[in-house]
C-alpha cells in the first residue's frame, strides 16, 4: 500500500491515480491518514455493488430500513 502526503498527491495525481488501480493509496494530511484512493472495481467489490448498475433499489431500501429500523419505528409513532 502506498502512503503519500496530500501535497505530493496533488503534484503527482496522475501517477498516484495509476498506482491506485493496483493497490489503495493512502493520502495523508499533517502526518495523519485522511483519504484512501482505490480503483472503482475495488470499491464496487467492497460495497457489493455490481459494475455499471445503480443497485437494486428495493434491496438498498431494505438495508437502510434494517439499519435504521428502530428510528423509523419511533418516527412512525409520532
């Protein structure tokens, strides 16, 4: 994994964008990890999103409802 300062990333964005196609690039600010640049393919793999698809809206809404079910139930009682 590559670790680079925000300034170095800004000055060499093309090279680090290319590098992110093979492995994540951690971008630091004030010596702290701030961002991770990764390929779209790796992002889709991690999030379970199919290539080119916006995702199944029903499944996405079901995941949101499961995650926030108690809040939604409370709000519906008001």
